[in-house]
C-alpha cells in the first residue's frame, strides 16, 4: 500500500497552495492508496481533507506536524489545536502517548540553519526513547539530509518513513512509504507504523524522472 505520509494543504497551512480537491486528484493520478495530511500545529486541515476525501471515495489519514524544541514531529493519534507554536516535546509526548498514538520526527537532519536539528549524528535521549521510526525520505530536503537521517535510522535501529512534505500539488508523491499490508483506518496506520513492515522510497523510483 502506497502512502504519502506528510502533506500540507491550504486549509490550515498558509505556506501550502494544495487544495483538498487537488490533493485527491493528484494522489489518484499517481496511484497512491492514501495520504496523510499533517498541517502545522492543528488537526483542523486534516479533518477537512479527511471529510472531503471521504465524499470522493479516497483515503486521507489525519495527523499533525508539531514544532518542538527537538525539531518538527509528525504526530498521529492526537488531533488538536496546539496551544503554543513551539510546543515542548515532553508535552507532545504526553498527549500522544495518552491516546496511544505515535510520534515520528520529520526531516530530522534538515539544513544546518535550523538550530533545532542539532542531533545530526545522535538523537536526544528523550526523543530516542519516545520513537520507533524517523522520516528518512522527506521530499522537501536535500538527499544529503535524507542520507544522514538514514544513517541515524540505522544507528538507532529505527524504522524509516517517507513523505513528500508537499506544499504544492506537483510535490505530492516525491517521497512515499510502502506498507506491506493494507491499512483501513488511523488506528491500523499507527499499528503499522509501530510494526515496521514498510519502507521509505523516493517517488522517482516509481514514477521515473517525470515532472514530479
Ligand atoms: Zn517540518
Ligand atoms: Zn511538513
């Protein structure tokens, strides 16, 4: 099952131009089985896209991307309006774990200009305890950053996910997660992410060097 795990839309992310309609149309065109909408610090956009996609017979899973002092975190299982823009990781962990959700660090080795991503060779101890997977294939950072994330993944024995981090319709599918099993709902998605029966890939491995 082919899933883009990290997408922003214009419903809640001002930095994105992707409309719910474009999201469904483009994902279908690419042959994706589902996508995750992960807006910054709110679950509202994910909910709107989820409902729209449901009407269209396409599968959208709801998540969030939360800005913490340990970097951006993809969170599944907890949907809310995050109270503060920079949300303490400990609080995020509490909210997500109370709901039996999962946290996956997004683009953990993004550019050196981002001071929060200082753990390029090691993971913060609390973070390492809280996760089973990191995003090793992010469609919006350099291959070098992703390769570094892949090295971190191996070092800590984690699973790796892929998501485009799309902010424009043409970016959807740049990076993907291929699950071995079919996933029906968000509870199953969380279980699957914990189980590790998936791998991250770049879209061009599937779609060739097309105009992605
Ligand atoms: Zn991010
Ligand atoms: Zn993002």
